C-alpha cells in the first residue's frame, strides 16, 4: 500500500472517531444562552434580554417537555448581561430544569413611568415579555410555574411586579431590594421615572413596594433577603415587619454581607431552591 493511501486511511479513521465522539457529546446542540430582542409595543421599541434554557431542553427524547420560567432582574446601572456574567446560569437552569430570562431594565425601576412614555417596564416585563417567552419557548404557562426575583433595583422590581400581578407570577423574591424608594429621593435616577420627590410624594408612595402589600395573593410564594451590612437593610426590615403584621406568609433571611455580587450570587442559590419547591407544588 502506498504511503498516501496509508495516510488517507489513517485520516479517515481519525475523522470517523472524532465525528462519533462529537455526536455523542451533542455537537449539534444549540447554545443554552442567547440574546434576543423583544418588541415592547407600549414603548414602541425593542428590548434586549438574555434567555438561558436547561441543557435538557435540546434532548431529542424530551422534546415535548415544558419548563417553568424564572425572570431574573438586574440592578441600577446594570443590564441584561449582568447575571450571566456573574453567576453560572447555565448550570442553574439545568440543575433546576428552569428557563431563566434576564430582561434589560435600563434603570427603569421596572415601573410604567408616569412622566416618560419610553419607560413602560411594568407592562413590558409582566405582560409583553411573558407573552413572548410563552409563545417562543416550551414553557408551563400558568402563574404557579412563573417566578420573578432580582437584586437591588431588580429586587424592588420583582416584588413590585410580583405583588401587583399575582395572576402572572405565582412566586416572587428580592435580594437586597430597594423596597421603599421614598426613603431615597434623588438616588439612582428614580426622579427621572417618577418626577422629583418633593413635587410628587404621592406618586413615589404609590410606586413603593412596601405600599403594595394589599395586592398580594395569599397563595403567592415570597422570598426576601438582605445583607446585614447593606444600605437597604432598614427598609427590608420594615417590609418584613409590615408583612408579619398582616400575617403574609413569606421567607425572610438576613445574612452577613453587603451590597455586593458576592452576596447576590450566593443568594441566588437559595432563591432557585425556593422557587423549585414552589414549582413542584404548583398546579
């Protein structure tokens, strides 16, 4: 046999082995994380979001399976890429068989701004985005299989939307959330969304999480935590006290830590476990 034929035969053997291994490892599998753009009809513009699906989403034997969804919100001055940079969302999505969606909140505080029509994020997250995800992904399309949580501004946003829309989110949570914005006038662009505090005190009060408690559905699953060194510690304690006075069922934890990614990445593990249990008990 010539040298050329020997080399060709060896190359074919190598390529065949590589191809078989690649197929076994799912070479043709789609990436778990992708960036999408969703049309926000009320704002008449597109909003970017990161979507992370479980690894098993692409398993040929599981193509009929549907999944619960966690909407995971970032904080002020952040964006839709933050959580996927800091936490291993792909592993968490796979471990808990949950689709994770991270919308771009754009320092909106997740309100429908009464002063800026280009910032209508309550409608976007609680209605337009949920409808898009349910249409384009294999989701379990009932409130009991939807959760929403986030950090800082996103913690405020998650409880604000969760409390106001129990027909959409059966579970909600907050990590280091700014749950009473009235205590922080002039901070984090809130006045750009609601107007100056001095001239719009009632508007600010109407958009504070601590004033949404009467909207809570008693069947909702609620988890709230904060670090003992966090500057939102006092307002979170006040929210906990108000929930206790009204006998609203919720998990509340204070752990050592400040307003840091180290705290939030650790906290996310607890939230994922909490929501997984809620999904297991959902109807």
